[in-house]
């Protein structure tokens, strides 16, 4: 699962990224509110680890904005603000958990895992449409009850489409999700991965397919014709 870490201390950010990846997570690291707001609009994260003292503002304001927009993304606040009033303010602003610096890394991972075990998150991991089931945690694809192999980036595309089933997913959003805010994107990269995903689903006998909505993006659903 991919988590977003917002931390402006580059040394600590690097340690967090390395540790989270060793713990089995994909971690994107950002250091400002502006970058974070853009990332949250373009990437579907499993959780957010949020520092409060950022160079362009207070992380509490971002937290409040998330909750006012009814965004239920799990948020673990990681901050040097250790006072009781600071913690109360953090929880009232919408934090799911609050950990103060300095901290033990294994405790951070344990708290993150606890957030992701909550019922709402379990539901988000299991995605189903027609006879297609995809587990976002194990990256396991099942079609008509049979497990099928799926390549890494195709699985990212499939998860993104299934989470937004019934809505058009913009091509740019898919590019951002695939490359996780880093790396150059080829002009036809998305088309290639969508083509491969279509073949995977067709070969497996899926009763869902992916349509191209010209000029907009892609849409997954159940219909007779395939585009």
C-alpha cells in the first residue's frame, strides 16, 4: 500500500521513507502543504503521516480541510508538538492518531498498521466488480474465483479504475498514480498499460471491461461491447 509522508526535515524524511519501504509500504515524501494538496488530488493513498510545522503553513489547516471535504483518509500526525492542548487540537481537527517526536520507528509502524486494520480500511482493500475481485493489500487478482497473475503497474491501473467504477478516470490521474510523483512518463505509457490490463481481463474471462472515453480517460464497467 502507498502512504504519503509529509515532513520537511529531509534527513528524517529519508529515514521514514527507507523504514516504511522495509516494512512493506510504498512511501511518497513531500515537504510542503502546497505539494501535499496536489498529491492528495491525484494519488489514492492508503494513509497520510503528517507533520504539523511545515514551511508554508500549519498541517492542522490541511487536516481540517480534509475532514470538511468528508475525506476519510487515515491521518497519523507525527510532530514535535507534545503538549496536551496540541494533542487535543490535533484530534479535534480530525487526526486518527497522534505521535510525538522523538519516537520509536516500530511504534510508528504499529500505529499505522492499527489505522489500516480499521473496518473502513478493510473494505477499501477488497475491490469487486462483476466477477473481478482485487485485493489492494496483497495485489491479488481473482476472476470468477480463480487467481490470476497481474503485473505491477497494470495492478495499479486496475485498482484506480475499480475504486472509481462508474466514473471516468482521467489519463493524467493514472499517470500520476503509476509514477508516484516521480519519473518521466512516456507519451503512450498509459495506453500501453491499459492495453495489457484489457488483455489480462479478457484472457481470464472477466465480465467487465475498460472503455476509452476519448479526450477524457478510461471507464471500467460491465457491458457487451469492448472498446
